C-alpha cells in the first residue's frame, strides 16, 4: 500500500492498495493519553482476547501504558504499569 499525496483524484488521508486500486478512508484522529514521554510502541494481542492492543513506553515516567483494543478500531484508556 502507498499513501496517495498528489494528483487530481488524491486526497490527504487516502491509502491506495497497489493490487486492487481501492481506497481506504481514515476518520477523525482519536488521541489516547499515555503518561509522560511516550517514546516507543508495540502492537500485539497482550490480553489474549484476539484483538490487537498497544503498549507504549513512557521515557520520563519509567512506565508502560497499555491500551486494550475493543475490536472495533478503538482502545480503552491507559492501564499504566510502573
């Protein structure tokens, strides 16, 4: 997939699949608050429910923020460890 950035049929926020030439639209960004200094992230099924979750290291707090995926494109508020 590539990001479409120029041309008459391109709009910011479109992704074009190189094989089928389809488009995927992104909705309004949603911000999820982590603790101070979020620096690195990992995406995995952390809790074993079959949905992707996000873990973020927080460099200034020395902690990890975990956001559990709900399977519908959203995440819980942070569960902070450390």
